[in-house]
């Protein structure tokens, strides 16, 4: 791509006339200088040798040549970064643009590219056919002139629906029949759709002279395809386009119906992987509040997944033939079931105990699950309706009792065949004893539950032994007989508790495990359309309530949105865009991507038509005519001032000349956009010395320094660590340190910094004797050096035989320093309580002591709870890598993990840094605070 182009390149031939202009300017003398004729003045200047030049000086000639060249260049209409002109050569332009959901992220680029093509068509006067592939089938596509096409382009926008290339391409092909030899420009979104091959074959028929193919450079979109509210976790499935070899990790948030963020999860795509599943592990009550799942940073409709009632609480119907006894509610068959299901299900009961009326009435309310407490034989009509509801996806939970034990086996409504009668466990007439619950089978829904040891079963209904009985067993007693069995029936599930729902046959209903078992079964069920019952009278269609825009935001319904038909396949179209349909009493989620959707990159069609490949790009061209003309005018003003000066105007009329010069300079400044800065008339002697500014900046603000080791990675961690500690100090204390300062101990002044952090690098060169002497002087003058070997898990400072390379290098450095006796920080040292109360001093590692100057004359007793060491230790040594724990990135997040990975270890590391800085700045001030009570007592306070 060229950086400069000319719309009128032939005008540049005028540059050939510059030599002629130069020759003419050289022969044209300046205006003769006029003189007043008093005789005395003539006599005074007789001896002067001044002569009027007969030709222009070289610098004035050069000025005028440059001015002429600028004018010629401006007339040639130069353009900086000219846009690439796509030479199509067709008699017309058919511009077909994908404006589906995948185009939302870079729609501005698509519009800019389309404008370039329309501008090229306008230059040749070619008509333009403009078609969008995500519009209504009857949308006008032209042909238009360039101005009309540009207006329609700006009025269009991305839509949150898939593209429909087949129908749109057919309409464009029909329009091209009257415009043969047209250029077809396909601005696609990079994703393939069903029927693309036939659609392109139709588009590139006899009416197309050539094809301009423009697709995105990279497919970076991401879509949510499915969600599942499992018994213990909420899962979300994401899909990305195939062919991306790079790993990727994104974060998604779960929001409630008020837009509040409840939980987070992360999707991780491995190299080449197109599908990722993330889990949200939060309590069931919070998962019920999920209304929307949204991927962070993805402003498109596919990155939003709407949830409706099918992802939330279940409606459960309760049936019993026993009349409720208000005086003795604990004996009601449904009492414990209601108490167990109320926290996480909507319970409904029929108004009558007549099963022929109760069951149909209950099924009409679209429950996800029906619980039948000790019901034996069912009426034929009700039985048939119940079987149809079960085959359609319902979950039927039955409890045993005397009625069920005496009834004949109904194979359509039982998971296993039962023996007639019931089995008694325990009592004076049996040899058996009440049985406890055994471990739950690993293949059942209760596999991860702990069996209730306190539960005993006194009576049960037995299942007929069959070869596949164990496949249907969800819970066993200790003797191997089933306690809970289950089986699939059509699309639904049948579950049988072989005991009664009240505490007569077993104490299971009054245990906590009973609640958890019913919760799991409810989560296995699915809603059967509780919303549709009250929608639109007959429940056939649902009006749009909230729709998803192209950038993934919920908005009010658009005028062209139509009610959603519940029967048949629910497709996302322009009239039924993704969103929520229904009313506030009940909504159905209509999502963009289906559970089996894949994002497949589009393939360029194989065609005999000549193909030109382009790319999406903004028009960054800039017309340089205005700048060149302004520069030529500025030079013209300078030329005028030069002529005035050579004519003697400035020397003969000082005041007028100064006014003219000032006006000329201001005019030049206005034309060139530059400001005029006038220097002061008074000049002061320069008494500043090199390095004064740095010294003033260093002492104006407290700054923590670190030693530059020469290793960029170590120095970067040191700087990030000091920056993290600085931010923590600003947040937690009144101290506001400046930016971290990296120092070269051999050359920089060290006296400006109260603390210097020195990470020991065994690979770095040994400091010179002068550098060590500077450090020694710094420590003797009150400064403190914090040495960090960062090798806690490599060796100990005390064991010479197993010393690491960093420890050995530290000993070599300390050998040339006047190091006082050292000791680990005692429990009563000022460092343990200078700001926070600390017992240890961890960094990124934990376990290494912090060594300080030993307080040889210190004593500790009840009256003196703080170590009495005078002053501040000039040296500190650790192996815990303080800077690694303090280091943060540009977003304020930790840069390196702690070992072990304990979040509190990083907090204590930050507090260690605060205590060190408070100790450095206050000395033994904390130690002296123990005298305050005695001083107050002496003062009579």
C-alpha cells in the first residue's frame, strides 16, 4: 500500500518549470532603496560603499522556489495514505453484505469497506444493487444510484439473527438479469451456513462478470449453545469457530432478572478445541435466580444465553387418596413430602381426591413431576392420560403403602415388578430385624450422597428378582433389597420409594437425606410448559417481551417482531429474533444458537468467474492540499517581510517596522498553527548543576528503591513488587510513596531512599569494591538494605554445607561489609507490631525467618513488651521473595502465585512490607510508646 498518491499527477509536470522560475528570480532585482535628499545627509554618506544589489539573494530565491513547488504539489491534489481502489471493471455493482449476528463486532469496518466500493462505483456512474442477508425477504435492493446506496447503507445495521443467503442471493441474481456484466462484491461474516454452495451458484450465474470476495481476517466470535441446571452444578457450553489453533480463556457471568451479577465461571479452549464446558458451582437457590448467562467482552447476540422457567424451579403435583386430618397433620401421607419440596419447587394439589378428576386437572397445570402417595389402582381414563404425560417427559414419583401393596402390577406406571403384599422387618413374629440403608449405587442419582445411618426400615414392598433389577435400583437396604427404584418410560422417568411417605414403615421421611433425595429427583425432571397455559388464550403463540439486540443487550420489542409459535420448530428469524417471549407471569427463552450448533468458517466458492480478494479496512486517506496551501501562504508572508526589510522599511521607521514585523509574525503563526513565545528581557545567570532536578524529585517524595541486577525479568518483578507495596501503603496507611526507583549501586546517589530492596542474583556480576563501599556508607548513614535471596525452598541461611548459589553470593557480598551481628526477628521486636501484629514474615514463599541486627543489650519483661533495640537495623535478610508476593500487573492483579497457593499468605506478605516501611520511618518509636502510661501518670493525667 502506497503512502502518497496524486489525484492530478500531470500537474506535477509544472515542477519542470522551477529552473526557469529560478532564472527569472535571479534576474529580478529588489526594489531600489529610496533616500531623503537633505544636503548634510548626502555629505555624511559620501564615503559609504553601500550599493543596491542587482539580483535577488540566494535565500530569497530559494524561498520563492519552495513556495512555487508547494503550490504545484497542492494543485496535483496529493492524498496521504490513499485508500486502495478495488478495480472491478463491471458495468454495475452488486453489493451483498452479511449483517447477521456475527457482523456486530466489526460493523464499522464493513460499512467503511462498502462506502469505498460505492465511491468507486460513483466515479464510473455505475448503478448499485445493495442487499443485506439478514433483512426481510421483501426489502428493497435496487438498483440505486451511489447517493441512494450510501444512504441505505448508513440506515442499515447488524441484526441478532442468522443470515439467509439462499433467498437474498436469489433476489440479487434475478436483479442482475437486467444488468449483465456486473461486479458482485460479497462482504461476508466468515461463517458458513446450510445451502451456501447452492446460494453462491445462483448468485454467480450469467449476470456476474467478476467476484470481489471480502471476509474477516480472523474469526474471534464466541457463542453459547446450551445450559443445564444439574442437581449439583450449573453447566454452560460455549462454541468457537473451527480452525483456531490458539488456546483461549474467557469469563462468563450469571445475572438475575434485575441485571445483578450472581456468579462467574471461565471457559478454557485448548489448542484447536471448538467446544468448552464451564461449571458454576453455587447453591441451588442461587442457580434458580439465573436469568441470563453473558460472556464478558463479547458484544454480540451469540454470547448471551437467556434462561426461562425450564432452567429454574420445577412445578410438582401432589396426589393422595387419604383425606387430610387437620388434627393430626403428621399422619398425612403428603406432610413430609410438602415440607421437603417447598424450598425448591412449586407445589400444586388437586381440589378433589377423586382420581378420575384429580389426575386430569393436575396434568392440565403442566407439572414437571407428580408425586403419588400410596395410590393403588387408577381409573382407566386417568391412567391413560397419566401414561401419555409420562411418555411426553414427565417424572412420576410413587410411594408404597397398603393400597399399592395390595394392587396388581401396573407395568406402565411402575419401574419394576412388585410382589403382592408387603414385607415386615422386626417384630415378635419375624426373625428379621429393621434394616439400615446401604451405600448408594454409583450409577444412580444419589451416588455422591452419604447414606443415612440413622434410618431404619421396618416394612417395605419387595421387587420381583429379575436379571436387570440392579440397573433400576437407586437405593438399597443392607440386605440387598431395593429401597428406591427408577426407570425410563418414553421421555419420562418413573421412581418408586418402596416405603410409605409418612413415618410408619420407616423413619426415612423425617431424615435430612429424604429432602436431598427428593431434590435430586426434582432436578432430574424438566418443566412441561407451565408458561404456555396462560399465553395468548390457547397457548399457541407468545408475544415478544424482551429481545436481544445485535450487541447482546436486552431491549424492548421492535416493531417488526412477531409472536413466537410454540408448535413445531422454533427458528430464529427477522420476525422472531432471540429474546424472551410471553408476559411477566411466564416467559419462554428463544436463544440464537441451538444446542448442536457449530461455528464453521466459510469457504470461498469454486467458480469460473474471476475472483479478487480484498479485506475490511477503514478509509485512512487524508487530503494534503490544505496543508500545502497554508505552508505556501506562510512562505508568501515571509517573502513579503523580506522585501520590506530589504527595502529599508524596518530601519527607517522603527516603530512602524516593529508593528509590521509583529503583525507578520502573528500572521505566520496563525497560518502554520504555531504559537509565538516571547523571551523575557531579563537574563539570569545559570547556576543549576547536572542532576539537580533528579535530586529535588528524589527528596520531594518518599520512594522505595530496588537494585538493578541487569536481569530484565528480575528487575521487572522488583519494580512490580515495589509498585504493589506502594499501592497497598497508599490504601492502608497515611504514607503516599512515589514511584519505585531502580538504582545502580555503583553510580546513583543512594542517600535519597530510606530502604533499598536487593534481590540476589547468583548469575549477576559481583559488585565492585567501590559499589560495596557505597552500600557500606549508605548503611552507616542510616539507610537499610533488604537482601532477598529468594531461595527459601533451596537452602537455609544457616547451613553452609547446603547453601544455594544465591546464599553463597550473598555471603560474598556481606564479607566486604561491616555487618553487625544478626538474629531472626524476635517475637517482641518492633517489626512484629510497627503497624500490623505479625508472627511471621512471609513473601511468595513462607518459612524463612527475617534476619535483622541483633539487640545484644535488649531485655523483655512484663513492663517492657517491645524489643528495646536502638535505631533501625541497617540490614535485613530473607529468602521468602518479598517482591514476588508484592508484584502486581497493570490491572492490579497478582503477578506471581504464592507457594503454597494461599490467598492469606499474600495479604500477610503485604502487611510485612507495611511493617518494614513503618519501622524504617519511625525507628523505635513504637518501642517508646510503652512509656506513655508512666509519663501520663507523672503528669497527673
